C-alpha cells in the first residue's frame, strides 16, 4: 500500500472525519474508494440513473426546430 500526502481545508477534514466515523470507516478508506471510483468507473452503459429513466421518452413529440430557435435566440 502506498502513502499519499494531501493538502485539504481543515473544515473539510473535520467533516470527512465525522462522516467516516458515522459509517465506521477511515478517511483513508473513503479517499481510496473515491479515487478508485473516478480512476476506473464501472461500465454502466445499460443502466441509467432513476431520474433519467423517469424522463426517458418525455420529449418524443417535442419540436426540435423550435428548441433550436429558442437556444439561438437565448445565446445570441
């Protein structure tokens, strides 16, 4: 196992320690889990977040040309 030194705001460290304690893990384990998740995210190509599933199909009858015009006017 490698050792890593980080510079983190003291308030963030305090909140992280409280969070870790409530969950019964170390801050090191939290950081390791986070870094593992961002370094090698799972392949969720077939799985959508619940909010996306709830929105799927809601714009099938939308007027895309009207939306393009809206965006063009908005960001002019």
